[in-house]
C-alpha cells in the first residue's frame, strides 16, 4: 500500500488533496467523475488524488479509483475521524 506523503485540506472549499508520491511528479490530472481527479505521473502512475468537495463524497465516487489508492484514502479518513473523536472529548 502506498504511503501518504502529503495531505492537504482546504476548509473553505472542502477540497482534499492526497499525495502518495511527490506532487512535482504530477503531469496529468484525469477527472474520474465530478468529485474525484487522479493525479498521474509521466508513466501514468497515480501520484495523488483530489476530492473536489469532501462533504459531497459518496461511496460510489470511489468505484473508479484504483483499489490501493482508495484504501489509502479510507485509512487516512478513518485515522482522522478517530483522532477528531478523541480530541472532541478532551478540554
């Protein structure tokens, strides 16, 4: 499973960028649907993924995402959710 090298979230727009390689390697941005854009390198390997509006993300949006990348995204979102719940119960 690829490691996350960077994760960016812009609260004002709800945009989430997940990078599994260096962002500078992005050559092609390939929209999969209205809410997900794959970032590809020169060889066509996925180096990142952009969710245009995280609040509108639906399970079916992930159907076209390569399995290894969707698994990384799910793991990251799960980890953030767990930590947010922990922090919500502290002062």
